[in-house]
């Protein structure tokens, strides 16, 4: 059991079908498969413990991932936005490694292993003789090691074994499920779990991958047009920028071949998805929720769920536009309270997940409980029909005088105000309550809103404990590149003097 | 035989990967036992309905499940029972 089997099957079933497009150049499944074999031979001969990749998207990504799998070496994509000082300790943890890196990036200080430019690597694997290689076939060996974004401290190395990724793909993707003319636009960075699952899923579906290394709304739309792209995955910030771009330029998208957009990786503001549904009336929208430790997607809000929410006046169905949907058939979800007891529908607690795709493991240390449940550290609740709603990280919950307050609930309410373009609600120290509510607000261009108006809006919908005791207006909020709000940073804006 | 094992047909090009296997290991293609490196053999004409790459095959109780990773002319049997393709729920693409 090896994820490279999926590429082998695609090359067997449709060798001449286009597998990948990058910068106008195309690669077939057969070409990709043979390149991965050559990469595997290269990694085996280099006598290293892992294959690391430090670069933006390019054909080197799927080839290194699949080549590393054949060679039985963990594939470790690294975040190219990290500073040298942040990268060095990570490289130290995976040495000796075969490092494939971009030209614009400073050559890391490597004590052992090998380093090669992505372009040189690509030239090599497209050209040399076809090697004889013996595949690594241990299902329990490590396929991917991903350093988490470290928004809460030192990056943890999440481990995904072949069995987890194979289970995920077999449980969610139909082999050769795509038609020959289907293609998907991949813009998530290669060091993100969604960037990895995009490669594996679309190879198994035999759907052509179109790579866009640097996201910009205009480039995304123009690539959709020139490459006749039929589907795409975006993080919420990308979707907002696409919508903003369409509003600013008045561009029409009716002529695009696009039929499906999936989104995930962060919380999608309801007004943005509402706008998206209106702007792309012929597109099927799917919301996917997943984590690195769960081999990507674990729940889906389907296109039908989206349409149902638009077509009804039933409050519970409309509210589902803000939900991440229902678990995949092979995945179980449970919401547990502080005592580990299962919460009833509507009650928030910590989200636990179980299934064959769930690894829940960091560098050899499993955090699964005795029954195989993985504590996600995400807070949320299920509605009466089992739709999952996220209310933020469990660590982000504001505990005000013993009362648990979810930032998401207040943020959702503030997003309803047209004068607010973005908002983050965080805890701040309070002498009286231990913690209390603070809000950082970005106003929409040309709009005004007073602190009193903001507080009145919350007071008229929620309990008074939810009204922020401190409000800061700012020009933008800090996000990671994949659209994850850096709450830790926002918190520091309010860490000065505790509220008396 | 454990999950993940790849087996080849003795009678055709077919290859399968085991996803789940019951107590018995009586797994055949074209009437002849599947193996990691089988010697070529003549198939049973009653067991030649073919198997298709990418399809998952199960018995009625779903105690055995294999993924066909290479198509062939032989059909798959487990403990004397012909395996059927498993209907999987089609999900929207999320990656």
C-alpha cells in the first residue's frame, strides 16, 4: 500500500491523458509516472532519510511527492515564507535529507544530505534513462511529514503514513472519476495539507492539475479562462479577493468553464459565500473541513446544501451556509465537553474525529485516545441533523468569569454589518473577569461605525457578556498565507493594561 | 496476506490490492489463486468476466475487499463466491 500506486494506476489507465499544466507546459500521466520513478532512483541513491521541498508550486511537487513514496522516504514540504532562522531548526530535525529548493531562496545551511535546485531536479527526472526500482511497500511507513504552521508555538511535525492517505483517497475519490476535459486549478501552497491532497486526489480522479504558484485574483481568473479550468480549491481569503476583484472591475464570469469550487482551510465569512453563490450561479460550491492530522477533508457541505440554504426561509437551513457540513462516510465526529462527555445537538464542545484516514500523530507521538479518537482542539457543535459548525480553536474560547464565549459567534454577528469588512474577536486580560472580550475591526472602504453602534448591535442580539470591552479599528488583520487568522498576534494588541 | 498486499493473476494481466481480507485466503482470478508472483496458468472459462481498474470488489458480507489496480479478463472469486463491484457514494471533489 503506497500512494504512488495511484499514479501508477492513472498511467496504466490513461497514459496519454494530460496530468499537469504549469506555465503553459503540459505533462501526461505516463510522463509524470516515469519522472517519479527517476526521482525515486535519485532519492534511493542519495542515501538520505527524507525528501524535503522548499519552493513554490511547480511540476517538481507531484514528482518529488510520488518519487519519495516509491523510494519509501518521508516527503517533507517546507514553508518557503519562513526565515532562515525559522528554517534551520526544521532542517536539523529531518537531516540527512534530499532538499529540492527554489532559485530565489537562500541556500540553506546543510550539514549532510544533498541539495538541488527545483529546475535542475526537474531536468534530471525528465531526461535520464528509465531506472529499475524496487518500490517500498510498507503501508505503515511515513508518506508525508508536515510541520504545522506554529500559530500556537514551536512547529509540530505531523506524521501521515501511507495507510492514512490511501484510506482518505479510497474513501472519498472515484478512480478516473473525471472526464478527459476536466481540470482543476491548484493555488494552495505545497506545504499545506490541501496542497498535498490536491495532488493525490486529482491524480486518482485523473483530473488535470493546473498549477498557479502565486495567487492573485486576476491571474486566477485569467488562468481559468486560458486553461478552460473546470474546478478549483480556494482558501476563504482567495475567494474574498476574487469577489472584490469582480466587483471592482465589473468583470463577468459567465463564459468560464468553471463548474465547481471547493473552499476550506479557514473560516469562510457567510457574506462572502453568499456573494460567491450570486456571482457564480452555475458553479457548485463545496465547503471542506479538515486538518493536517486527518489527511485533509473530514466533513463536506455539499453543493445541494448550499442551494438549499439559498432557496429556503427556514432559519436552520439558511444557517448551514456557515457550517462545514457532514462527515465523510468513513469518518466519525463527536463533540465532547470538558469532562469528555458527548454534547447534545446545539451544545458546543471540542470536536473529536475518528477514522482510518486520521493519523493524530506527531513525530512518533500519537495523541489518539484509547478508542482511536483524535482531539482536534477545534471547538464546535452539531445541529439537529448532524451538520457541524466550527466556533474557533478550543484555545481561542474566551473564559469570562467562568462563562465560555466563542469568538466566532460574535464575529459572525459583526460580519452582518455592511460597514465592517473584517473582524477578529479575542480574549484580553481582565482584573474583574479573568478574561474578557476585545474586538479588532477593519471598516469597509468609505464606511464609518462608532464603538457605541458596534456595541449596540451586539447587545441587541447577544447577552451583554459578549459586548467587547475594548475595540480597536485597524487597516487589516494578520493572516497566514493560507488564510488562517493569527489570533495570537491580534491578542498582543490588547495585552497592555488589564481592564479594571 | 494483509491489507496493502498486491497480488497478480496467473491467467491474465489483472492485479489487485487487498483492502480487507477475512479468515480464508482463497482468493482467485479466472479460477486460479492470485499470488505475488504466480506462474502463468490456464483460466477457468466460467471465471472470465473480467475485472476493471479502479473498481473495488467485495463479497456479499463485505468481509473481503480488494481494489483492482490493473484490468484483466479473469473475474475475482473469494472462497468460491464471485466478488461484486462495491457501490461507493459519489462525493463532490473537495481538493
